[in-house]
C-alpha cells in the first residue's frame, strides 16, 4: 500500500515588529433572503482588481467575533462577514418540515443566496469552525464562484464524539421569568474557553488558553443572547456534519489553517490527510494585536496568490 507524505505545517512564531497600519472601517448592512434578512459586517471597497473575501464565523456567536480580522483584511480588499441564519442579527433558519435540524448544505445555500442578493458572484472564502463546515459545502457546490478557500479550525469528530456532543454541547435554551437563560449563556460562553468540551468540567478536559478580556467575553455573550432561541440550529448541524467524505470533494486552492491554541488542532493531521493538496498553516491566532496582524498577513499572502 502506498502512503502519501503530508506537507509539514508552517508554524508561525513571533517575528520582528512590523509597522501597524490602521484597520479599515467596519460597516454593517442586511441582505434580503426568503427567510427574512442576513446581517453582515463589511470593510473595504469593491474592486475589479481583487475578489471580495466572504467570511463565515464560528459558533456560538456571530460575525462580530470576526470583526478584528475583517478590519485588518479590509485594508486591501472588500471583506464581508455574514451572520449565519439563527445567529447574531440574522433571521432564524427555516426548519425542515419533517423535523430535525437544518443541514450544513442548507446554511451554505442561505449564505450564497445572501451573496446573490448583494450582487457578489465570484469571491474568496474564509470559514472558522462551524463557518469552515459551511465554507466547505459552498466550495463543493460552487467551485466556479470560489477563488481561494481558507479553513481556520476544522473538526473531524468520530461517531461517538458526535453522539456525545449532540446530546450535551448545544442544547436549546429555555427562557423563563427568572432570567436563568442569562446566567446559563454567560457560563456556556465562558466555559468554552476553560474546558473542551465545555460540559466536561474537570482537570482532564481543562484548556490552557485562559479567558479573554472581560469586554470581549461580554460582547460574545451579547451576540449569543440575541440568538437564544435559535443559536443551536447551526451549531448542532455542524456537530452532526460528517465531513470525512466531503473534504476530499473540495477542489479549490485551500489554506488549511488552525491556531496553535485552538481546541480543534487535535484533528489537524487527520483533516490534512483528507486534503493533501491544501497548504497547512499553524497560526498564532488573533488574540493579541501582534498575532492578529501576523495571521492576517499570512491569510492575505495566500489570497493574493495567482497560482494554486
């Protein structure tokens, strides 16, 4: 049996200081879709010189969590980051008539319909965690529209992991007059930083990244609170998404990235084996201004390439 050697991921480490350019102004808007409206954040201006970059966020939260990257990357291109249906300020998704969760393919189609409404035909694409799953389906369904693809943090759960996480990870939240949903969502968002998975609150599952600044944690909680009734639809669809047979179908030039402190780094080599043509990259993430600027530069370098 012949085995294929995988490319060694480039591991970013702190380099010499760079001149920091002012980030682009982030604007907000809505696109009309059949379900209602898709909310988006954007920076930069449309140009014939470069394809716009569409960015899809992780769960839980919204495109608000991507705003620092949007502002960095928007200095040199048009960047648009959408709130997935049921998240942030976007409308709720349409639920299947037969019950259950909407599929990742459905969420992918909803994003494409929003881009159609905005007159965006060809684009580069970025997805993080849940957004990476959706981005894969967009790239598979519309390879002629996607120029280059950045996948930032991709899971590859076993059947047992999926079953356990579907049972515990993203439950529907009951709203009551005591406001218990406020406390639950704060703890939920906070504990994702402390444990993996968050509901295994013991030393064996503790993470070492620590909590983000209080303002950042608050902002994320507010975004999830907006979607208390609907946040779990896209999240559970992503957890249940069996991407092992799907990843090899991605044919567009791809940067397979993951932050060094990302809990999904544990799946990186297995994902890479399914996408051997993708360029692998371990980043320093975006938690500090220096790390954000460096990660953005590497994403830009990939997006600006003209050859695979």
